[in-house]
C-alpha cells in the first residue's frame, strides 16, 4: 500500500534539505562585485570555515609592507527594512571596517591611502538576511511533528541570521587583482521572523572573517 506523506512531514523534509545546503555561496548568488568568478575554488580554512577563493600565482606577499582598507559597502545596494533598519546596515559596514583594520593592523602597517608597496583590500557585504532553522532532532518525534509544522507555517520558529561577503585584494600601483574570496556566515539565532536584526547579531561572523584574512596573510608570508 502506498504511504502518503502528511503536510507537516513534507515541511520537515523541506526544512532538513535546506539545512543541509552547501557551505559556500552558490554561483547564482554571486553579486557581480568581483571581476572574475571563474577562478574561484573551494577551500577549507584553518578555522574550519569553507570559502571560495583564488590567489594569483604571481603574488609576492613579501613585496607589500602596508595595507589600505577601503570602506566596505553593500553590493548591490541594500535598502533598509523593518527587520534590517538603516542603523543595522551602517553598523555592519562600520564594524566590518574596524575588524579588518584591527586584525590586519597586527601584521601590516595600515595606510591612510593607496601608495607604494601597498595592498588594497576592497570588501563588500553582498547579502544580509535570515532563514528558518531546520527541525531539531527531538521534533521528529510523531507527538511534536505537527506542532513543529504549525510553528514553521506561522513564523514562530527560530531563524539564523545570515550574511555574505566578497573581497578583492589589489596591487595599489597597478590595480592588478591578486586575490579574491567569496564567503557566507551565520550569526546569532533570531527568535522568530519578526525580530529586528542588529549589528550585534553579526559581530562574531565579521570578527571571524577579519581573523581569517589576517591568518591568510601570515601563512602566505611563511
């Protein structure tokens, strides 16, 4: 006899498949900020995070003693919403800039403007949003499955705050692209689909991105 799946079970399966999605940004979500995406390769960083990245084989990191960090921006432009107000958007870019300067300033001299022997770091935030979490293991039990399906439909399930970035590294003199990275991260858990996102929800992700970039510089110089 053919078994028919209930609506809550179908919802559960859909959520689980979504939770198992890839760790990297898919090509259809590339923003167009970077010059060339075809060279990107998946790489696992020492932090355990997976990113899409490319480094020019001609890069001689020892040639550079200074770094100029361009102010980060949203690309494409993101308009404020009730859940993502202007204060949050401004806070994200300001905090991202500060985190990059704090970490890269530990290993290079921060330059106030492009100049000789200087790397340019050009960062962009390419998405900010939230997605409903997948079912927890205990919610697969028949007694709680219906309740889980109802909570998903009514928007009261926990959500993950999500953010993505694309970064280009350039030679200050020639503007040759020396490295690129595309990555995404998950911030703090939101209680439901109405909770307003704040910069605090994304600070751990932004700090992690800056630390990984500093560590990449240190490894390339060894």
